[in-house]
C-alpha cells in the first residue's frame, strides 16, 4: 500500500499543485471555483431583485441592469451548471468504477485550466468595467458589429469557446472512461444508473457543444474580419444564429438535467435501501430524453415566426418529453414507496427536487404549446419556469449530491441540523421567491426590464419575490458554511456512512490517490449490497501507474494500460490556448501566430517516453 | 501583487474606450474651443462613436457622405479635430440647428473615428444598419 501511495502521490508543494492529474484534486478545484461563481451570480441576482422590489427603483440604471442579467445568466449557464456536472463526473466516475484514474488524466487537468480561463475571461473584464450586456444568448444583429461596439460581445463569445473546449475535454474523458474502464463483471446491464446518466450527458455534450462553438466563432468572424454570416443585407441570416444557438441551447438544459437525474437516482436508491425500481425503464427513458432533446430546440423560437407545421411539430415534440420525465418521477416514487426510506439531508433534497421540478415541468408543458407561448414569451412566467426547472431540477439534486458524497470526499460528516436549516431556507425561499413570478408573467410583466411604474400594480409580488430570493441566498450561505465548518469539525465518516450500494463506498474516505487497493469484481448492479466482502482482482502493478482496460459491452479485462504521470504541459498548453483565444478578440492574426506555441506545447506534452515496440503491428522498421 | 504600469495603462484606456454612460447629464452645449476636454470622451469611446454612426444614417448624412463616395468624410475626420467637425455640422448644414448638441457630439466623434476604421469593417457595419431609417425615408424591415 505504501508502494501504491508512492506511485500515485503528487509531488508536495506548488509543483504538485500545478502538475497534478489526480481526478479528485482537479474535481475539487472545479467545485471550489464553481462555488465562488455561484456566490457571485447569486449576489448579482440579489442586486437585481433589490432593484425590482419596488416600482421606479433607482438602484440600477438600464445599462447596469443589462450587464447584471447578462453576467448572471452567462455565469450560471456556462460557468456553474455545466462545469459542476462535469466536475461531479470527474470526481465520481473513476470511484464508482473502482478505477485508479480517468482514461485521459492530463486532459482532465487541461480541462480545468481552460475552464478557469473562461471564468477569468468573463470576470476580469467585468472588474475593468467591460461587461457583456446582451443577455446570455447575444442574438445578432444586436451583437453584430453595427450594434455592439467595443469588445463586450467578443468577450462573451470567447468565454463560450473557453468553457466549451473545457466541457468537451471533460466529456470525452468521462465517456471513454465509462466505456473502457469498467471493472470486470460490470457489463452495461449491470452499470449503476448514475454512470448511465454521466455517459449519456457526456455523449450529448459531444454532439451539442460544437454547434455553439461554431456559432460564436461565426459571430466573432463577423465582428473581427467582417464576414457576413448574420447580416441580411449581405446575404446572411440572423435566424441562423438562433437555430445554431438553440440546437446547442436546448440539449444544454438536458446536459445539466441528466446528471442531476443520476444524482437523484443514486440518493433514492441508497436512502430507500432497495435497488432502483424500474432500472431498465429509467435507462431507456433517459436515452429517449437524450434523443428527443435534440429535436425540440425550435420551441425557444416560437415567437420568431415559423411555418405552422414547424410550430406544431415542435409543440408535439416538446410535450412528448414529459412522458420519459414522468416515467422517471414515478420510478423514484415507487422506489421510495416500496423501500424503507430514511429522510436524511440528501433525501430531503430529493423530495424538494421532485416537488419543485414537477411544478417546473408543468409550466414547461404550458409553454410548450405554441399559442400559449406566444402570450407568455419574454414575460416573468418564462423566468419562473426556467428557474423552477434549472434550480429545482439541477441545483437541488446537486446540493443533495453534495451532502451525499461530502463524507466520501472529506472523511467528515456534515451537520445534519444545519443541513436541514439550509434545506428549508433554500427550498422555502426559492418557492416563495419564484412562484409569484408566474403570476407576474401572466399579468404581463416583461423579462429584462430594469424597472416598472407604480401604476402597473406589480410591487407587492415583486417585493415577495425579493424576500424569497434573499431567504434562499441566506440558505445557500448556511449550506456553504456548514460544508466549510464540517471540513474541520465534522464527525469522522468512515468508508460507508450511508450504507450505499455502489463501489465508491468501498474506498476509504477520503480516497487515497490510487482510490482502491485492488480492482473490485462486480456481480450485480448494487455490488456492495450483494457481498459482505467485495471480490477483487489482482494483477495491476503497484510500482507503476497502471489502469485496467476492459471491453465495451461485457467489461472483460483486455489489457493493463500505462496511466500518464503528472505533467506541467497541460497547464502550459492551456496558457497557450488562452493566449490565442484572448488575442483573437483583437486581431485575426492571433489565430495564426497563436497556433505556434500551442503546437510546440502539444508536441512536448505528447513527446513519447517509451521505446518503439519491438513486436506487433507497431514494430519499429528494421527490427 | 505586481502589476506592470503598461498593463495598467492598457486596462484604463480599455475602460475609457468601452465605457457606456447612459444618463441625463449629457452635454447641452457646443465645444468651448479646440481644447475642449469632452472631445476625447466622444471620439475615443466605442459606444458614443457607434451612436454617432446610427444618427449618421438617421439624419441621412450618407446621401452625400456615403463611404467611398466623393463626399466620404474619412479624410475630413483625419484632418480636422472634433470641435471643427462639430461646427461644420451645426452651422454648415441647414438642418444642423435642429440636431440636439449631444447628438452632434456623437456625430462628430463618429466622423473622427472614420479614418481609424478598416474599410471592410465600415462596410460591414453599414450593412448591419441597412434596416435603419436613412434620412426621411424608411423602407421597412429588411426581408
């Protein structure tokens, strides 16, 4: 064991910090950064709510309000929701697979550094007073060269490029790990539901994100080198932007939601103390959600003016997605109903999720209908709807997952009492704050207005919304404080405090750098509930970084693979890529000259360290 | 932490270029001679220049001063300072007296920026603005 430790440990100090390829350390970094972003975005939200709490508010002018909601939306979607789901995957997938690391450890490091680049890309200019101010989707022509002077729109577009490259790196990594590094015996049929969710979300990411990278690159080209993709007078088409954006934007909602479904299922299973009801139905409904998600982006564009048949088709498709989502809700309820449920904090979050998400789903079915959507589009009804599905559907499961796996990550239990207080404040405050927005929307209050007149009669409900949001933000602070204090003062957790069914609970808490002493062998979907002593496989070296590669369908061991050691090159390559991305805001030549350091960096990153093969198809010539 | 003075200067000038002041206390008066300090805030600011560009098409300036035509103002923008340009808009045109001072500041700032704009980019910006009213005529939204 000490030999394993020596093999897998990072060098101490700064060098170890900068070069690490340990998926747990990188995921922790991701999560700390996300929490900081969540705090800033929450403060922005509170600031906007204060502005709107009474008629004729003077806290903000229109420009500051525009900047605030643009920054809030862009941060929450691109710098919080997607990265945090990737981070949970990066942390959990190898542990749940009984593996030593992800398939491409250095890519994990590269992914984090680029994500950090995206964070700085948006928030450093903000600190300098240059903030994107066109909403989180920056439609042209408003974001085109004629209407968006300066570099604000460029900053937004390049922030997207940063975060999407980071998310693609993480997704490829997670998908390859799940498909090729499952432990012996974990066939696809025996794969825990959470891993299905991460696999599906990763594949969706790989298909959806190129669309937004393409469209923001086209926007930058329009602004930087005067191409004419989005100007009708030059033969371009502004709707092209909307179609490409929402071809990413709608699947993106499910890229956020599908991992959350995985969290909920893992928590429901562990706390109901029975295997998930309808495992196969759940997997199939997840698969159908992932396919349908690519076929309903147009419901974000009902107000644009499309042919009748188009509207009808996308109305139908949007309503159909309620079926698989409903199957999942009923499967969770059946699992809880037929199990012996224990309502600890993670399970409370699941209950909060189901209640809130069902409300969001129902208002979703309402706006899925094109005629009703035409009335409600760009009103607070839509604001209420998407906060119910995104906060209720993704953030609440995330908080549950945070409480559930916190003991595994830190070796300490979080305070249950403060956990319940945070839960009540957040869920109560959220519903108090956002439910009135449905009514405000029906009364006609438009989105994105920085103030309104007293004659509109919206003061009371807006004040209620502000009070609710404040309570919710306070709850968030309690949650974070609980996590911070428990890190030092929490009760020791032991390996398996909740009696969980999946492999991560077999590793010590917190897991050592090599995760598991031996590779587990799996005989069912809930391995820890089937054996008192987990069967294991030996044969991986303990004096070299080795991981086990197995077959895609049946997880039959194929070979032992060398796992790359810590390296500084992912960081240096990320710096080179960042220099190119930032430079390309100012001059097109940055793309050309920026390639040179990237190429040098990548060559050195992938410089072969092993001798040429002496046998087999890759044998060196002349041997 | 260490900041190099050059980077700091770059950051500050970036702020000036990117600043967006939308408030009621905009200038109500014409420039006080060639050294008026307000000139820099108009000709170096992306937002003010862009607003000037929009008024340029709204007031129909492009009918005589279209890009690439004989009346192209790029060379005038290079030759003359902003107060000069202000005076020729306000007093050299019959309709100049009807334009509010703030908009003349912006128009003059736009003309000052013309020699710095790449011709391809200027053409691209004009295309974006094609759907705007051009002087007294407006042909409706682009289709």
